[in-house]
C-alpha cells in the first residue's frame, strides 16, 4: 500500500482519538495495528520486533536491522515515519521517547506483554519519569473496523481475485492430484493475479492477538440438509478464559439425493471453458453457489415436451408433422383417417440398422437402410433465484421479502455470498 493520503487520514483519526482522551502519546506493538497505521505490507510477521511511538507532532517506528530495508522499500521515501534500528531493547527505546517528548499520559495497547509493560515501568523509573500508562481498550481496533472507500476497494479487489482463483482451480482439479499440488497451483495463481498472500494464517494470528482461542473446520453444506456441494472453512473464536467448550469437530448427515456428487455434462461457452458456461445434471448435487456475475447455475433437465421430428412433404399442416416417440403426444383431434392421423418416427428395425445417437456420427455414404437418428432429450436452463436461495437453506418467505426490493442479478449475488443456513444453525445449536 502506498496511498499516502489514505495513511494520513488514518494517522489523523488516531491523533483525534488522542486529543479526545487526553493522551500525549500512544505505544503500539500489535502487528495488525502497525500494518494499518504505517501502510507497510509484507514486513510484519508474528515476531514482536517493532514498537511505534505516536504523538501529535511525530511518528516513530523502532525495529531491527532484519526489517529496516523492507520498511524503507514498502513505506516509500515520502513516508512521515522515522524508522530507527538502534540496538536497544524495545522498552528502553519507548522510555527514551517518553523522556524526549516529555509525555506524561502514554496509552498502550491491551495486547502488550506483561514483561514489556513491567520493563517499560522500570525503564521510566530509572530515568526519573513519572507518567500514566492507561490502556487503549481496543480503541485502535474500533478505528480499523470503520473502512474507508480505499479499503473497501481493496476488499472488492481481493474478492475478485478469489473468484478468479475459484474458477481457475475448478478447471485445474482432476483425479490423482494431491492437496499439496492443489495448494501450490492455487497460491501461484493468486499471487500472479495480484494477491499479496493467503489470509488464513493472518486471520488466526489476529484472533490470537485479540485474546481469542480459535478453532476451525471445513464443513460441506451437503452434509447439513441441502443438495449443494459447498465446502467452507468455519472459524470460531473463544474469548480467552471465558469459554472452554470446543464446538468442532462437527458432523452432519448426507442429504438424500439421487447422487452424492456434482455431475457436469458439458460447457456451453464457445471456448468450452469458464464457470459461467458449465452445465450440470439436475439429479446430482448442485455445485458451490458463487456470485457468478449475477447468473444462476445452468442445469440440464430431461425434456417432457412435444418433440417434433420433421414435416412430411408436401403436407405442411398438422397432419404432415412427424413426432418423436419419447415426447408427449400432441392434442388428439377428430382426424378422418386416410393418412391424416398424427405420425411418429419409427426407429430402425429389421433390415434398417440405423442407430440412435446424442452426437452425430461421422457422415458416410450410407444407404437408406443405414440411416442414423439424433436424440438428445435434454434442455438447458438457469437455476432461478428462488432455487439458489433454497440451495442455501433460506425459507421461501425470506426470499419473497428480498425479491420485493432486489433485482434477479442481486438475488443471485446474495445467494452466492451467503452462508448456508442449516450449517449456521448446527453450529449455533452446539454453542447454545
């Protein structure tokens, strides 16, 4: 990130908070807070090697030689932050800053270690500094929660990269691939398309820093009462010291469907690729619903309609129409006989050895008794918005209310972005 205007706005919000609370300075060590305030990406790891000291007039960051060059590169030459890699313990450095700035009320994060706080008090006492050290009480976290237009744009970009990666990996998966190969391909694709890194480790580390013990499990919606193959990671954070009972592992029973797998029968895109063109069998599991650019998934259903095979010449009226045998008969009329009754195609029998195919075979100079017939028997349609909502476990009354104020495009996106209701209900039941 290198948007200095956005970073300046963040710093000003912090300084406004300081003025409101009467803080002369604040000390930050929490890596997510530091990333947010400095704009330095891919610099902070899980090691607490950094200390930020913020006043109304200055921005200082203490680190060591391992990170110094990275900070200079990531934060840019026009960064207002003064980076110090002085070989000194973090509490000693912070105490020196308190002394030089004559700060008397210095707020610290709730997440700082007890040893850092104790060492800071000792260092201040050794310098003859008398100052108050109130806690921030997650004030910085609350500032981070309110997203700017720039941050929302980054989140949308991240979602777009995720959607591209999902579409890519669906086309990449094949029998025999290991999980390690899939992970390598997924990470490589996401990084090549602009991702900084995968987020799971960051999420777990952030929860730990905020005082939560995290547990997680991959759950599939098909095991919780809906015919949709939707695997998602669910994370539960237990406030440390407040709740100890674990929720995972959580299991469910497979939905009773004709098939317990996703059956893809083809792709209607001209290239034969792309998620939007994929067509699935209606009696299998639905694939994972996505926002899919506001479109429903495409399914193939067996046709139950009147199937016209052709017209006998020179008759062009209904009496000359020839129908398929596996469709519905046309309306019966008071025909008068004499060849005026409805006609149906007769499949090859006896001397006529013609075959019935879904795809036309290679054309040859066949004689009349070796003619072939085509019979596909399917039609393709999109899942309706209501069907997509049902696949996520929403009742029809909820869909009806949403339909009153949303277009079909938005309804599709809402279904793709939502979490399966029955999965959440199962988790909530364990939490209660």
